C-alpha cells in the first residue's frame, strides 16, 4: 500500500503511467512530485481517456482537478486542431474567480510541455485582456458563468467549437444562483462533446442538470459529503458573540496557530474582525465579494507566502482556496448552511497533514451547530477557553449560560478535561 499525499486517501501501487497518460504529462507530474494517483484519478483518468462522460461526487482536496485535467490535456494535444477565432475547444465552468484561477494554474502546470493555449474569463476585472486573449482562439478556457455569457453576448467569445465541457462545484453554482446561467451556456454548446460534472453534494437541481448534461456517465464518489476528513480535530467553544474577538486574539497569541483561516458569515464582520486583529498586531487580511479581484489575489498570495498569518474570509470567497499547511480553521461565526461547515473545515488537513477546526458558537447559533452535527453524524467536542475574565466584554445579564457537557475538553490539550469555568480537573 502506498500512502497518497492527498488527505484521507490510501491507494494501491497504481502509477500515472499505468493509467495511460502520455510522457509529457508524466514529466510534468514528476516535477510536481505527484507519485501516486488519488482514488478519483485512478478511476476517472481511464474512463475519460476512453471518451466517457463523468459524474464526480467529490470535494476539493481529492485531486479532482488533475482527474479531469490530465485526460483533457492529453486529448487536446493528441488531436491537433486549432480553435476558431474567439473560440475554445474545451470549456471549464467554475463558480468563483479564485477557483477559476486555481484550475487554470493547475492545467498550465500539468500541460506545460504540451504547447496548448489557455485563457481565463472572470468577472470583477477589466474585460479587455480577456477579449484579447480569446481573439486567436484557445484550447482551454476556464470561466465563471456570468462574465462568459456577457462576452458571448458581445460576440467576443463563441462556443460552437467546444468538444469538452467541465462544470466544477455544481452545488456551489446552485447556491450562488448560477445554475440558470450554466444551463444557458450548456444549451449553446454542440451536442456532440464529452462532458464532466463535479459536485460535493447532490441537491435535486444538480441531479436534474446531470440528467440533462451527461450521457451515461461514469459515476465516481470519493468521499461522502457528510463525512468530514478524519484527520481534522473538530472542537466547539460556546461563547457570546461580543466576546469572540477577544477570544480569537487570545488564541492567536499561541504560536501553534501558524497559518489560520477565520470564517465569518458576512463581509461586514470579516472586515471588522480583520481590522481588530490588525490593531492587535497580527498580520492579517480579509477576502470577500466586495474586494476587487486584485486585492483578493494579493491577499491569497500573501497568505500562501506566509506574510499574512491570518486570512479572514466569507464562505464564497474561500471556495477554491488551496493553500497547504493551514494549521487551524476558526469558525468565528457558524455557517447557516451545514454543508458550508464541511467545505470550511476542509481547508485544513490538506495534502495529508493534520488540522484543527475550532468553532465559536454564540447561544443564537446553537441551531446551526445542531444541523452541522446531524450532517457530519458526530457530536463536536466542546472545549473551554482560558481567556482571562477581565478581557471579556461586560456580561449581559440575560445571557444564556453554557451548559456543562461531559465531553468538555481544553482546546489546546483535548485529553485534559476542564470544567466550564476553565479550571482543570483530572482526566
Ligand atoms: P484538488 O482536489 O484538485 O483541488 O487538489 C487538491 C490538492 O492536491 C492540490 O494541491 C493538488 O496539487 C494536489 N494533488 C492532486 N493530485 C495529487 C497527487 N496525485 N499527488 C499529490 N498531490 C496531488
């Protein structure tokens, strides 16, 4: 048994070469130190090389980009066709700008010896460079749906030469209200094509899209959406909303919190938390939908390089953030959609490493916590904080008291039990 670098995955000694990939791709993979294909790659690559359609029920972190990207690159390189002016041979749709850029970067890396033309189309930035990139036609276009439709309408992009379609994170397309746009785009494509759809969950509208878009697809499910990565240590701290900022700053004083993503529900709270942390002397930045694309890319680059230690993000902005070695995910606010919790905590424990997810739960968020526990089918361990009493905001007389729970543990050392005031007891 070989252990794969991607989280939570064990596979047998199948190699990329044995899956039928060409030499230029194998060379690029070797340079990236990909030694063993992940389970989704083991199953998807031969099916796609054989021309099948594919339904992948998988989250980011499973290696799905290479699973569809490698066969796609191989086909495009083998069939030496030039795309028409303003046209593309392959179209990949992604719900967010970050994910689109990440897919494009990965495909350029895997295809670096193939001499194919790539372009990205996304909203929030000037359209002119994108229009120019499309003028001669490209082999692979990665796009977000809104801007793509816009450019098609302006006749800067044509879709009648598409031979391969990939819809990534279809459930997120639905959440973000893009599913109609996706359907419109699909209706503009030639019927004869290879199609793939990836989704972490399968709500009804995605099932319907699959029925309309895919032809007898190979179905691959790698990790059920309800199952959170085994390697993530999940804990919850019950704390009043007004005390959360003090607790966050307190936790971050611990050096073990090396690279941290903090999630909030709204852009407004993301900004406030980031400002507060900055004042407290932490290197931090925020990413959310109101920030320009350039500001978001800069924040991500600084987070990747380690110049920014704490990235504060909303759910949508964080989709597709692929940064290794995130030590902690902190849910400053719990998400109202339990699936978002799974996506959020999946940011840590990537690439085989271990990670910790800590959720702050105000009494008003208890219902969200219950929904999350129902979805992930486990009770999340309650831990107490050791925040000095004087650093908390004045107590609200009506505030609900956090009940004592037998599973209470200290957040730094889960084995040591604490009582609800934070005093240690013997385990
Ligand atoms: P994805 O699920 O496509 O977002 O990929 C998650 C991460 O795993 C990315 O950082 C990839 O570069 C990495 N990755 C994908 N496939 C492999 C592999 N076979 N071996 C090692 N790393 C991989």
